[in-house]
């Protein structure tokens, strides 16, 4: 059988292509992409398919079981009348301009339209491209499981994100040095099909600005507005400014969701910033276990902690500053760009407070809320406290009667017996202030709990959960992948049958590779 997809390619038909079709590594000039054919594999096997993304693309469960589906989404067969390609982009990595980067292990298959939505289909781990540099363009099973599960989990958390259609074994072995310590090992190769309206990122525009190629820059910006920001109007200087403003607002909304659920991206380079405000490139990400503004999951970032949890809102603003620089050649005025960035900065502080108020169930206006939030954040970091459990259980707090805050959130502490003396006094004082504040709320305790439980998830893809799925998959047991996939489709529901996953990080995971330490190859 053949796959019935409504193919409507735009990117590789409307934008300038690399005239060189050989697959050697090179600097690609005045082009937005290079044509690439995915690598054929030895013995591919489909492990999991997202039923929701099947529906989004107009495919069926029977399609997903077909040989045609397996071949297309492992790179072993190219869809008729399509021309797969890898995108050209640059980026600032850890604050420094890195020059040309591009899709080093991602190959875009095609674009599909269904139910008035447009989706780009992209294989990650399907082989070399002109942008692979010294790498092999492949991916391993552990990183592919993490990307596949997290993409879909984030979507159900309400976080703007790219999606995932499928997870497959390539059948090949891939050599990886997971901690970059000179000890490479062979691992199972895997391929994820990622799905998004577009995989354009800030670096897609930076590369042309850096090369003073204003012609191609304008072509790409106009294309982006035409297909993704058409409501802004026909391209003009004014439209370009509106474009930057909206990209900024979308990006800030995205990062506030990250902060809300305790997600740490780990590598917020400009080449990992979606122009649509989507979470993109699930590499060395992690979820806060102990609440800690200074935590980063990325071993590469361990010394300077540039991309730590507490800095993510500021880093989005930094990245937007770089995007503004890239758009400057089309606008040729500094002041309006500065005005937009200044406004975004002001909006960030207000958005963060609003997000934290929602986590605390505070909906009426009160000028002392910032102090209440700030004092909570300080005390949370004095004792190792599980973020997800703390905020979920906090919804049970009562605004009348005896203050029993510590008893309500006790399960969130990794070592509750440490909450004594001065620290216990600080907690009790905070809970007393919190109760006074809650009495100003119009909602009943039950109504507030319902609202808080829609903001504070019960289940997230904890690092140890993903690692358990990876460990099982290494032994050819793929059942845990589906168990977590199903669990994380309803992260705000109680799911009493899955209570075992509402638990703090176990001791074995505290210092285990893949749980507390991850690299860009993770």
C-alpha cells in the first residue's frame, strides 16, 4: 500500500536551493537548504507511533502498520514527487557566534496539509548532510526515546512544542561518546520523525545577516511572513517590526511554560530557537527534581551554567536581541528594534509573576505577591524540594483554620527531617503569609484546587522515568515507552492507577548518567 498524504511542499520550491547536489561537507552560500537523500538502513523496526499525529496528518493506524510507513519514516524510501533536504542556518552557541551549523542529522522529507494545517515532516538520525561537519548524521536509541516522549509530553502539558510522529530502530549500530570523556561505545541506532509547522529557527536568519547576504535574508523573511505570519500583512519595514514583536511574544510565552512545569532546555543556542515560539531540539534537557534556579542538565554547561533553569527567561531575551540584529539590514533603524526589545523585557517580569501567581492559586490583584513569590523561591532552594510534588500538593492547602503547610507538602522534601529550627520557622512564616493572602481570594478552596491542578501537573517526564524506558529498550523491552506515552497524555489528571510515577527521584538516579548528567549526544 502507498501512504495517502496531501503533499504540499513550499520550503524547497519557493526558497533558493544549494546548487551543489553532492553530499560533501561544505559552506553553503546564498541558499536556504541542500537536497539530501536519507541513508538506507540495515533492518529497520518501528517501535512506537503517535496516534494523535497520525490523525493530524490524515493517516490511519493501518497506515502505521504498513511496510510503506516503515520505509518512509526510517529513510529507506522517498515519497513520490518529493525532494528531501537539509536546512542551512547558523547560530550563537553558548554566547559565541559559531558560523554555519545547519541540519547535521535532520532531513526534511516533505510538507503535508490536512484539516487546514500544514506540517513539515523531518527525520532525525537519517544520515549525513552537507552540514554534518565531523559527525555521522545518525542518532542513538536513548536520545531518540527522550525526544519522542518529551515532544508529545510537552504538547499535553500545554507547552508550545514540535511534535513527534514515530520512533524506530534503524537496525544499525552507532558509535557515541556520551560524556565526551574518550570512552565511545556502540549503541542501537534510531530515527525519530519530528513534526512541526516549520523548523525555521533564529539561526536561519542570522546566517545570511552574518554573510551580509541581504537578498537571501529578505527572501527568507518574506517567505516566513507569507506562510506563518500572514496576518501581519504584506512585507514592509513595518511588517518586519511586527514580525519581531510577535516572535518575541511567542518565545516568551513558551519559556514561561517551561518555568511553570520545571523544564530546562539545556542548550538555548539561537540555532535551537524556533521562529514560531516552539520548543525545538530536545537534546540535553531535564526536569527539575529538586527546585533549584541554578540547575542545568547539560554537562557542557556545568561550569558556567549559562542555560540554568533560572536564567531561561533572560536567555530568550538575549536570543531575541540576536534575532533583532539579524533583521536590522531589512529595517535599517535601531530605535524601533530597541523599543520592541525593551517592551519585551518589561513584559517578561510581569509574565513571570503572573505565571507564579497561577501556580499558587492567586487570582485577585495584590501588590505584595511579588514578595510572597520571591520568599518562596528562596526557601524552596534551602531544602531539596521536589518541584512537581510541592506545587501539586500545595493545592490541598486550606485558607481557614490551623496552618498545616509543612504536613501538606512533606512528601516533596527529599529529607524532611532536615526541616527543623530556623528553616522550619521560615516555612511556617511563609505558610502563614500564604494563608492570609488566600483569604483575599474569591474562590473556595475546592475551586482554587481545581484551578491550581490545571496549572501544576501531577506527571512530567522525569529524567529517571525516561532512563528506565531507555534501559528497558536496551534489553529489547519497549513496553515502558508506551506506558509513559499513555501516562503523559493526561499529565493533569490524578490517574490513581499510575500513582507510582508521582514520586521523587530515587537515590539510584541522583548521579546516574542520563538522569542528572546529560550531554549534547544524550
